[in-house]
C-alpha cells in the first residue's frame, strides 16, 4: 500500500474475487490507520444473470464510504475482453472523478503481470507491450494504482481465507472463450519451475524502465523538431528506437488515437523516412494522412 500517498478519498475497484477482496481489506485497514477515506466501486458488466446480485453483495462490504455499484454496457470493439476492460476503466474513472477521489486501486497481481507479458509476446509486441502493466497510470483523467503487482494470487487468496473473507470466483476466468483464460501459468511452472512467474514480472519491470527512458528521449527530440512538419533529414539521424517513438508521439499529436496506433502504422511512417521511393500518403487512425513532401513529413 506504500505505492499510494492519498490526501483524501481513494477508491478500491473490487469485483469480489480474491485479489480485489484482499486489496479492499488492506485499503480499509491502512485508511483507518492513516486517516484517509476508503471508498469502493464494483462494476456490474451485466454479462451474467446474477451479476447485479454479486455486485450488490460486494458493495455491502463494511467500512467503505461511499460504496458504489455502477452498471455498464459492454460493446464489441476489440473483442469481448478489450471491450469489457475499456467499459470498466471508463466507469471507474468517471465515478472516482465525480466524487473527487485522488486515485483508484486495482488488485492486479504478479500472476496478472506474467500473463500480460506472455500475451504480449504471442502478439509480437514491442517494448511497450512487454513492459506489462505499470504500477501507476492515468486513464480517462484518473490515476490508477496497482499496489499488489509484487504479490502472487496464491498469497492474496490465503490472505482472504485468513480473514474469513467471502470470495466470488468469476466464471469468465475459466471460460476458454477468453484468451487470458486459456493461458495456464500452472503448466509453465510445471515445466519451467516456480520462478517463471516472478521472472516474467521482473523482466517486465526491467523492460519498462528502459522503455520509459527511451520515451523521455523521444519527447525531447520531438520538442526540438517542433509541432509542425518533421524534417526527414533530422529524423534519419536518430537511432531507430528514438525515431519510431518520435513518430508515434507526433502521430498522436496530429489526432491519431493512441489506442489504435499500431506497429504497422509507425512502420509505414518510418518507411517515409528510411525507405523513401516515392510512395503515397500513409493513412493513420482517426482519418489522419501523412505524406513526405519537400524533405518533410507533413499532414495532408
């Protein structure tokens, strides 16, 4: 819990599962000890017939003020897992902002981090994806904090048992229709040993530190280039990891949604710099088009 230095209300995102119930109990204890307010938000995704009852039972957990249930409608964009995740973050941020909270605590564990890294590997992700989940991030204008990234699911489940906390196991967590559910860390540990999960999480932390430094360098280089058309000659002198980050930042500044900007888009922009042979404009998400003209990358 030392990852958080609250000055007022802090919400816990609680689904009723072991991870978030352990987090809720820890937050409640620390809040009473240190004199800050602990609130609770449980998101009803309305994807199961008893979801409203489950959410109501979670919100009845004593010691939280306020304790709020928020129902969301899950879309289809990006697949069921991505759609549910986006709906959940938006709802958590909206409620927390409405109540003037400083942050929202999430119960992601070391196991979640390891799974995130493995899934990123299977998708051919770069350093940003392999960095896993950050301990602190801002989404939809709200700060989200993950205090338990260094703890295992088994540890948190044991903590719940020790405190007599009731746990709800989401059936979606074992539904093979969901990609993350099909990932079985237990099989990896059987094959590679018990250290595979903490090692994957540690790799994510190491990659995240390096990636963060490169991101900072890219911000500095983009500031030198300015917010207008980009000088191809200057871009071509930058190391590839910096240049591609500069292009990603610049594309986002032009209006291309960050969530939709992929490696393919950035590679196409980079080709205008490093493999120029008169090709046409690059189409980016958000109806943004970039071409190379007179030695500059410019929006058209």
